[in-house]
């Protein structure tokens, strides 16, 4: 929380917590009721599966969740466990050979799942990126890596690569692998251009090979930089980890991931939000509370899903001696665009080079994210909404930081009242942030219908209570950010 914002009385904070949790639970209940009332139609249209819970169907419509769940059952979970076991054995008996052993295992695991043709594509991209990086020209490195990523969208190449596999899921696994590895090639290329590595080219290539095929992060991330990976893996091979804490840490983190997985599965058993948002008719006839429940369920499921997808790989990486990125933050208390996307535009310069460069850096950042995800129409809308959100928030901050307005605020508003005003402004940011997430998760039609129903048709009936509850969410978020890490 910014230093000028004061803590509020505990009873007031308690009210915000009660209203926030209560609105979540009641809106989820209304969405559950709607799901059960229309279960027969949804089952016919979207082929709801027989659920793991007795008396419930399971909504399989979220592609990512179904895709990674099936791959985990087939082989991915077992190869990850194998990586973890090999890492511990190497750490205990041959720490100097740990990186080499893991690199060989990880490459063989990738080859077993992608096939040698799929791995050959990655090796080709790796060779090109490595060769261009030796020229130490950042602009050329960017152009080369963007061209490599663009090959994912060339139809003749797609047809050839599809022919290598018997199922569409195997082709998509290659697609995701190439896309994620492309981010690693960018990291290596830029870091080598900015600060050339001290070791010879053969050693650099070996470290890039290890970084590229590192199994916990190989298919879906999260992403760490090449420099961080090489330094931390080299350090972990030289130092013995705390053996007495490894088992306890692994059990606790695994238990948390299992709980998150259970929560995600429970959500798609009791609320068919992914099937509902795929049909405009259902969104149009949803009662207001269920409509809010749909928005919250979609963004919260996305959050819980990535706690699972990033949680287990991050645990393995930590056991390997790496420091993975923090897991996602709860979206219900993410009260600003700048808070959500700070990690993207700050590395491009943030606010250090003036307002025009800030506009440019945020535009480039969201443009790249849009391109990496495929550059489809709804992604362009999503990128523009987030870009505009960051710029508007920064503009408002600059306005209130001006000497004239700042003195007026200090003279006429107490610290507690300033925090309440901040939360009110954040409520509008949260509304647009959730709307942009709905565009990202459901497409343009979902965002359009929500905008129409909440802010156009419901400007006097739905919008005021919506903003009231978002104000409570923002206050909870401000309170959480004020706590020590």
C-alpha cells in the first residue's frame, strides 16, 4: 500500500471482508442454481462428462485444463516425478554431475513426448537463435526470434507438423513447447547481447541446451531468465541443500497443489461456467447475481488453474535450487492494471524515460503478449484495453501528484479518506480489468454482452451494486498489500 494511505478501523475492514466473501459465495450459488436448471440443455450442446462427484456432471469445455489434465495422466506427471527423483539422487551422490544428468533426462523426456522430429524443430530454432545472438545486435536478435515464433502460424508448416502425429493433442504439445521455448531464446539472446557470457561458445551452447529443455518449465512455463537459470543451477551444483527440509517442503507444496486441483475440479463440477459463456443466449438470460458469478468464476478458475499448472513445476524447480517466479495473485484483490502488468512494462523502461517512452513501452509489451498468444481479434482488443488501462491509471497518478492538486488533497482529506477515495477509483479499474479478462478468456462476444448488461442496460440497477462490491474487493486488496511479505 502506498505510504500516504492510512490503515482503516478494523470493524470497517471486517465489513469489507464479509461483503467480499459473501458476494463471491452468493453469486457462485446463483450460478450453480442456473447450471443445474439448464443442465439438460448444456449436456446436449456441450457434452458434459460424468463427474467425479456423485450426482454432478463435469464441464470439460476449458481447453487448457482438459489438455494438461490428460497429458498429466498419460506421461507428464510421471516424467516430472522422475526429474525430481533424479535431481535428489544427483544432489546427494554426485552434485557436480547434477546439471548434466538432468539435461540428459530432460532431453530424453522431451523426445519421448514430442518425437525426434518435434525436438528437431526446437534444436533448429535453438541453433538459429544462438548463432544470431553471437552477433550481439539486440534488434537483429529480436527480429530473428519474432520470425521464429511467427513460423507457428504458417499454414503449410502447420500441416507438415500435424502429419508427424496421430492426434491433434500431440501437435498442440509441440506448438506450446515451441512457443514457450521461444521466450527462452529471447532471454538468452538479449542477455548475451547486453552482457556477453564469460565462457566459450561451446559452454554457452551447453547451458542454453540445458535451459531450453529444463523439464519442469519446458511445456508451459513459468519463465525465468537465462542468466538466473545458469547462475542458480551452477550454485546448486556446488552447494549441498538442506536435506532435512526437502521432504517436508515437498509434502507441504504437493499437498497445496492437490488442494488447488481439487478446488478447480469442484468448480467445474458445480458451475458450468465454460459451457455457459460459450453460448450467448445463456449469458443474455442469466440473472444479475448469476451473471456476476459467471464473471468471478471464469477469472477465479483461471487463477486456480495456474496455481496448479505452475505450482508443481515451481516446487520441483525450487528443489533444484532455482528461484521460480511468484505464483499468480488472486484476481479478486488485483485492483489496478499497473499492479497486474508491472512485471511486463517495467523491464522496458517503466517510467524512467518520461511519459512518451512509457506509452511506447506499454504498447510494445502488450503488442508482444498479443503476438505470442496468436494475435487473434479478441487478443488485440484485450491488449488495447490493458494498454489503455495502464495509461489511464498512470495519467491519474500523475494528475494527483501535481503540486496544485496534491496540496488540495492534503489540506481537505484525511489519510483514511484518501484511502477510501483510492479504493473507489480502483473499483472502476477492477471493473475494466475483469472486463478485459473476460474478453481474453471468453472472446469479444462475452465482453460485449457483459458491458451491455451491466453498464448500458443495467446502469441504474446492476452497475451501482457491482461497483460497490468491487470497492470492497479493492479495500481488501489494499489491506493485503499493506501486510509485510
